[in-house]
């Protein structure tokens, strides 16, 4: 690294002069002008076409030409102090880079989360500070360095910050490529500048109370094909790795425990995760899929040449860590529930299946109570989407710029968006303006963690104004809502900032609200919902889940509970419903770079679930007595066997299809025993003088839904056969008699002659 003077190329890359005086002379309206310019451009594009429904819409942020990222998190800095950040540069531009320069710049102080978002997406950062000058870089070469950045007014190269507050910072990387000076990349983040004692004084308003929602979820990777009380099978050990010492789930709990926020914070627990980890503590296997649900009947000779035995996999290694983790969760003071498997309640509502809706949002609090022995602190449900476009039975925690049908608690939408764009899979929130959306991975994980920590102090301005006007100590605390999929580095940065807040209060103090606004995403000035949710499930995806949910309901209803069998019919199909909810999980789906992978995983799960449902439906079958059934008389019954390979009895009726003259006296109530069979006797009325009658028969539910595949048989009566044979023999005898008589007559004439 070279430290020192400014090159001519660097001067071209920096339109403003270096140093405090020049920086302070920059027009205060520069940011406003750029913002207005970007808004005009956005409006023009919007007038020409509808708002971009994708992930990165109208932001002026550009893709980096090289890899450029922070290597650490300096945290907050006191006024007049220096802070040091490490940077890493990898030349992926395909050409050599000369005159490499990294320069620290800042924008105007921000006082609310929305203006902070605007600065990160569109800011011009007119105030210049320190620079470093790495050596020239060949293609694919990597360089690292430290930049020491002064903040106060008493340094020559400084950001010129004269009071505590939240400031947008940009580290810009410039250089010369093929003889041309170019901007190569930048890192943007929010920096918290405190008073000398580490606090953020606010002389204009009394301190406002807050409460923190700290979500914990993870993909469980339960292998497809689970039904009933099957032993737990996971498709891999990723969950065990997260539970192990230093793993993501271990660290999330450790960070929460270490900060001792008491009742000022509450863990929003994914009940599917807690349920799975609790099962892991009792032992599990790792395999691609569950054991076969129904044992297929195979001929002996088929088994000689096939090797399709189920691979039981290997025993899992995370049982002890799982047990310890569940115990730690049970010791937490405050728990509320997420939707099951962090599923999307809006998608579930579109599926329009009552049982699935209950499992999505109402099962959670019962699961938490049964495992931890504690009731949830509040009935609040914490969805990842942040908005609800349907009526809800339980209150939801939602963004404050959305509408809802029912009761809800709210959080600052812009603050939550800043918190959500963190970690390795930053989330794009549907309730934010597309003008503020871009590829958040443009900034490094450390940069976005710095932003998240600063966002803690950028609460809901309207909420604070209302609290100040009423001066009511009983007013609802402001909710600081972290993203549903939370990374440990983000959690630690945010809770370190929360420690500096003046007052924390429990989630039970948050007041529920109703609204006249139309349920769903925010409205524009004309009262129209124009924002789009890029993670929303498509109509074909919803239709597919709805079909499988309907099949699951039919399978459930065709079975009967039995006093002799502990498992219930609902419990038997419950894992299938939970698989459907997992397929509608928003984990990974709400992030630009993992969305497609999440959609593919959901598609694979639904394919496997479809195989499971078809297998279960085929487990109930009708076995005819051969392809041709011969009765001894018209009064002889037809005998068919109804077989059931399911672990619960099945109630069915026999349906048939044949020519109009056929009448079968079928039973409307056939109870087929669990993993057994029953012979059904039927009387039949067949057409006269017909040698063979074809009949198709199948089992159906009481309301007529088909259960089994049709069985086709041909029926003939022995009496009819005898009559036909008798007539044929008689005709033959007459013919023979006629031949004999004729022959005899010829012989007689011959003798007379």
C-alpha cells in the first residue's frame, strides 16, 4: 500500500476538493437535487410502464466491476475520534488496474430510516475524507489494506462531522482501466457517531421506549415422505451443524443470552424448527428419503434381480446439541410464534384450505407450550412478509405502512427494511418503495451490519411525535423488528446498539390496532396498491399446493379413527400438511440471490409429496376374483376383496359402471380394517341371453370421491353356458340323425335296384 499524495487520475475521480473546508463548502442542496433528479427519472419510467415488479427496481446503484468489501465492523465511533476499517479488493475486471484509490466520503446526517434508505440507494456523499492508494493490480490479483478515517474538524483529511448522529458513509474505489479513469466499486453503510460517553443525546424530545423482536428460524431439511409417527429422517446434517458449538443457531441464542435484555426483547420462534430440534434430541437418521410407506408385494423371482431396498442412511450426530438447545430455549423469558416453517400466511390464505391455515398460524403457540412448558408471551404472529392481505384470527406483527383485516401490532417499515437487508441472504421487503430497492449484496456483510446497528436509532418518526405529544408513559413502545432469517453477526451488531437505548419495555405493552386501510401492501396517493412483492407465490404454485392439500383432506376423511390404534387420521396426514407449509416458506425465497434456489427446493418437495399422496391413495385397492368370474347360477353372489395397507381403517362404498341392464346390490358402508382386507359379497342382476357382461368396480368415499383404481371383470353364469352347450349338442344330434336317415335311404334304394 502507498499512503500519501493524490494523483491526477484521483483528482479526476473526485469533483470536490479534499479536506474539511472544501467538504463543508459543498452545497447542502446537492443531496436534495440528486434525490429530486432520481425521483423524476423514476416517475418518467413509471409513467412509461408500470412499476418494476422485480427485486432491484429504480435505484441508481450499479453493479461493482471488481470485488470490494469491508473486512471488519468498527462499530460506533465517538465524536472527534478516528475509526479504522479493513478493505479487501479482488480485481475481477478482466484488465489491469492502475492508480487504485480508496476514498472515504459521507453524506448529510440522516434522522429517520427512510432518508437513510434514500442515501444508501441514491446518495451523492459530497464530503470527502481520508484515502489510501493500493498498488496497481493485475487481473484476479487480490489486495487488502486498512484505512484510518478521521471524523472531527481538527484533521486535514476528515469527514468533518461536528455533532453526534447517524451518517451515511461511502468508501469509493476508483482507478484507471485501459487508460480511462473509472469508478470501480463502492461500499455504503450508516455510521453511528456518539457523544464522548458513547450515547446519542437527543435534546429535542424525551427518550422513547422500545421493544425488540428477535426471530429464530432455519430450514429443517426433513426428508420428504414423512407420515404419521415415522422416525425422524433428515436429508442432511446442516441443522446439526447450526446447533453445534459456534454454529448459527447456537450463536443466535448465545448472543441473545449474553445481552441480558430481560423483558425488553422477545424471541419469535419458528415452531417447526423447535419441533424438529426436539425430535432430533431423541435420535434421528440422515438419508435421502423416508422408508417406504407401503410395502409393495413382489414376486419371488422379481426380488432375485432387483436391489431397491431402502437405504436407511446413517445415524445423525446432533442429538446432544439438540437437547441442549431446546433446554436453553425453554429457559428464555419471552417467546412468541412465527408461522410454521416461516411459511407465507398470504400464500396459505390463497390456498383456501382451513386445516392448512390452522397449521400455519395457530399450531405454533401450542407447539411452543408443549415443548418448553411455557405459554407464549403474546398471541402475536410474526410473518416474514410484513404485510397481510387477508382476514386473520390471531393478531399479526406488520409493517406500519400496510393495511390489514383484524388486529395487528406494527413496526417502522423503513427501519425494518434496513434491518432486513443484512446477512448472506439479504431480504427484499415487499412493503418498501421500488425506488429504494437494489441488489443489497453490492455492500458487504460487515457494511450492512453497520447499517443495521445504526438503524436501531432511526425509529418511527410519527410514532415518536405522537408519544411526545401525549407524553404518555403508558403509550405503546416502538417495535424494533429484526429479519425472520437472522445472521449472528447482524444480531450482535444490533443488540450492541440496543444496549444504548434509553428504555426497553416488554412486548405485552405493545398495543394492538385496527385500520381502515385496505388489507395488503401500501397505497399510493390515489389509494391504489402499486407495490409488488417479488417473493409472492405464483398462481400455478398456489394451485399446485391447493390440489395437494385437497388430496390430503380426502385421504384424511376416508380413514377412520380406532380406539385400538393410538394414532389418529389427522395425525397420520399432519406431516404432509407441514411439508406443504415448508414448500411455502419465505426463508431464502425473499432474497434476490437465493430466490430461484428456494423455488426449486419447494418444487422438489411438492413433487415428493405428490408421490407420497399417490402411494397412500393406492394403498386402498379392490381385488377382483380374476379377469373372468363364472357364477353357478343367477342367484350366485359376486365376491371381491377390498384391501387396505394404511395403518387406520378405511370406510368406503363400492361403485360400479356397466351396461344399463346390470344391477349390483352394493354395500354403502364397507369398513376395511387397518393393514388388512375384507371380502365383499354382491348380488347381481344380469341381462338374459348374454354370455358375458363387463363390469368396472371401484371404492369411493361416502361423498363419491374415488379411492381405488377401477377393477375390470367379466361375469358369466354357468346356467347360461349349459343351455348354450345343450342347444349346440341337440343341434349336432339332429344333424347326425339326419345324415344317418339319409344314408339309410340311399342304401335301401340300392338294394331295391
